[in-house]
């Protein structure tokens, strides 16, 4: 099958380019991805969820000669590399039926007795079965006369499946390899209720067969959302979609007696539920000990990536929680267990404040993630790492800055997908997104958020007030957003309220809004609705005698929004028997030489009101559509936003980036008070982020889900992202992301 070149998928400034024509991959809502081995190649399976099937992409995996020649032992034709296994009509991709809505795929790497690859794909979907696909038979059926594909009966695990993972061993170069011939492989399935351990074997003829259940345990009260397993299979981790964080389960504690509870150790996510997890590979760093560089090797599974569920409640004055990514120490090798601290503290330092979730500064929500293979240090080139790197960091990523050395080296990288279709990179030990601006210059000058649009008052008037930003903008806290500060602003939710106006004591009116309680607005610390705020009537109607001339003067003679009446009291209306504050007491407006006031004689009438800010804090501040708070004239407003990154080059141990100190910026409004209600300032802030990421810029309905990191003796690392919202699969090479020829490819 053909592949589409996406030279416009840019990690750097985009050029005007086009996507080359492609053959149809017929993706319909692709999701889960996993690879396994099959003879002389690997097969990458992609869950084609909308079609109840898989697609299978062939990837040749044999070593290539360093001189650019041909490996005589490589029997995988170049024309089949990175092509789909074809259907009988070979211009189409083969449909590999698996059952109802496949969502998750696990690749179990196995081998025949002659040591040729014979991997198996296990598939979990929207029912209680685990489908089994024989990868080797799929490959041989298209190449070897007389060989047909094998239909393997699925395994029913008794409850709705959630996820499936395989425990594949690793080579010394940290690449997945096979379970030795004759030895059962281990896989794990999470159902809604149980964790099931599977034993996966080939039959005597070398074909895949239905796995058997080796052991199981009950996960309650955990609501599983995702599994992760260390390469040895000794430890499995289960993301809890209802409780706090993740639970770790030692495989040796899972018994064969049905119904027994799992022996679980919880890794807290600070009270947050987790939607996705991934375990770190073996990774490497160089540390300074008494001024001497010392290599440090970290075992696979030492770090846990947790993608959080967004909070389902709001915090007044704060932007909506978007979930995000936390990293935690698993403690399975004797270290601490829990969320790693804020930088600059070491990942295993205890007694420090835990990091806050990393999230995108824009509108996208993080969905899933994976760690990239960490390149081991080596004093000589070793495939697939063909560059000498005597000490860590050695893992390359094309950043694009500085222009003289656009590729940077990292100790450990992760990639996360988002609802906007992007896949972004995280520098894990530094707990920050990979940001081009951090590499363009040596200091933080390009990381500082920018004022993209200076504060401007509207409507333009002589002697208007002045808004001044009075502090620096904090990187990683100040989001890219548009701001408003409105004088006598309509209060959200109270900007259109109908009610009844009655005469009260001399010099006052009451305005009653039935089936409304003002308490929510009074208690909101951002809105602080109360005495001193104002009401402006926009429409009037008869509530009593329509022929009363006093009422006709109000209903037929008043102009909408001509005046504002200050609120002098808020409470329940005794006439309606209300027990909640649904009545506003309003001061009447006396006449002046310049304009008539409002002191009606009509005993009762209906009105549609706009309730606005007023009093000592007449300015209402908005971050986009979110109310941030109120500010009084000549006072400073402190703009708080959720931290989304730790982008600075370095943080001080004596002044670390603690949550209590997360201030995006401050500003003050000085000068004359406006004379026109609803006038105010607008301005825009840029985040200072220029994240290294990739996406298909030719589509708008992105919504990326699974991202899978693939490595082999031929390929250092390829990333595959399911772009579920636009029915395509993206392939990215981190080393050459900026290349218009091979950086990012699209399969549709």
C-alpha cells in the first residue's frame, strides 16, 4: 500500500506544501496499536475500531549494511516495507476481522522451533472476548503458495474487556525480542472486574492458538482503564479510572483460585483518577559526583506516566482542569513510590512538593502517551544507533533550534497525544515539554510569555482609564489567552433575568426573580455578587392594571438600559414565601438637571433586567469566557492560572515553582472611571511555548488517541499516532521530524 507524505506536518515553521496522493487504507476510527514479529519482518496492527477489524502494516526489521548496500540475509522486500498487508484485491488493505469494536492490541513476540518469528496479536474490544491473530500466517498467506490464514477461536474472559498487554523480553539494546521457542509467553487482560494472566503458546504445528488462563484476581474497588507491564512480566500496573492513581500488582501474588482479591499497592496521583499509563524503558543519564561524571542506568519500569482524567468540578476563578500528565516513581526497585517532585529536585527526592500535571497551553486535552526508547551510550556505532555517544544523553530529537545544531539529545523522552490531533514531546527528567524556544538561546528570554495585543480601552474616549501589566509573565503558568476587564460588566448567568418590580419603602423598589437563588453568585469568590452591584432594566411589562396611567408611563415610556439602580439588599421575598435569596432591594434614581431619574409610581410591573457589577469593585475580569475575579480602581489584580509546564532552563532549590506561588501576571487599572457601562479593556497573552510536536495540518478534526513507540534492529524509533478523528495513522521519525521527505508520513 502507498503512504502519504506529509511535508506540511510541521514541527517547525510550515511551508506551503501538498500531500501526495495515497491509496486507500480504509481507516475508520483507528485506535489501539501494537507490533509483533512475523518471519522476516514485524507487523504493526492498528485497531480499525469503526470496522470491527485490524489493519496490518509490514515493517522490515533486519539490519541494513552501514555502507548502504543490501543485506543478503534480508528476505523482506523493500517494496513491502511500510506497506499494508494487501487484501485479495491488492490495491486495498486487508481486513482482519476480530469482533466487536477492537480498541486495544497487544503484540506477543514468539518464535518457531527454527527461531523464525511467529508472533501473535491479542485484541480487546467491546465484549468479553480476546481475539487472537496469527501474524506469521498472515504474512505467509500472501507469499507462500498453499498457505492460508488461520482463524483462531477467541478467548472468553467472562466480563467486558478493557485492555490487553504482553510481557515481551528486551535485548541488550532495549528492543523487544521473542520469548524463546517452547516457552509460554505471558499476557495480561483487564476486564471490568478482574485482572487475568494469560499463557500464550503456539500449537505443535507452529500456529497461534487460543491462550489459556493461568491466574486471575478481583480488582474491586479499582475501575481499570489501562494496563502496563514491566518486560519481565513480574509486575503489572492498573490505572484506576475511579479512584486515586494506579495500583501495582506482583504477578507472583495472582493465584489460580477464581474470585480472590488482587494484592495491590497504590501509587497516588494526588487524588486524581487516571485514564492511561505507560512505563519507562531502561534509560541512562550522566550525573556529577564530586565533580566527576558518573553514568547511571535506570531499570525499565522505574518511572510511570499517568495521563489524568480532567476534574469534573470547577474552581471559581480558575480555568477548567484539563487533566494532563504526571510522572511517578514506581518503587519496584527499592526507591520511593509516588509522584515525582517539582524541578529542580531529583526524581527520587522526597519531602518536596509533587509536580503539577503537564498539559497543553492551548485548547487540546492530553489523551494517551508513551515513552520513547532511550538510546544507550556507546563508544562505537551499534545498530540501530549509528552515532557514537560515549555518555548520556544520547536520544536524539529534531527540535529545529538552534539553526546550527537543530537536533538535541535527551536522557528520556515521552510523547503524548491530544484532542487537537497533535503528538507532543516531553523531556521526562526535566518535567517539561520540549520547547524550541528553550534551545534557541541559552537563557529564558524566549520562554517568557508575550503580550500579543496590548491592553486597549473600548470605546475610545478622552480621559479613559489605563490598564498596566505590573509584573513579569511567568513561563509555564501564563496561558495563550485573550483577556477582558469590563466596567459595570453583566454578571454571567444574571445578564438576562425577568422578574417583578414592586414599591417598597420610600426611596426603594424590590425586584423579585422567581425560581432563582442569588446565593450561588454571592458565594462565588470570583463573582462576589452583593450589595453595591447594579440593575439595569431592558424591557417592561404590565403586572397589574394595564390601564393604570402610572404603569403605562413605565411600560410605554421608558428606554431600555437608560439607567442603573444600585442594590441595597439581597434576601428572600416574603410575599412569595421564598426561603432563598431571590429578591433585590434597589435604590431609586433621583432626577438631576441633566437627566430624569427613575422613581416610578406604578405599584407593580414586570421587567427584564441586566444585573451588572458595581460598588467598590466595578471591574469584572475575564480570561476568555472564564470569570477570574473583580478588581477595584487603582488596585492590583493577581491573575492566577493553572500551571501547565516547567519550561525554565533552571529553577532555584530555594525558590522552587510551588503551586501556591503560581501567578501568571498582575495588572492595575488607574485613572478616571469610565462613564459608559460595559466599556473596558481587551488584551492578549502568548504562552511563550513553541512545542515540538507533529500533526496533520491538512485536517481539522484531529483527535489523536493511541501513540505507539516502535523500535527494531533497523529503526531506532518510529512513532505511530492514531488520529481517530480524521481516520488516519501518522508515522513520525523523531530524528528527522523537520524533513519534508521522511519526517512524518500519513496512512489513510
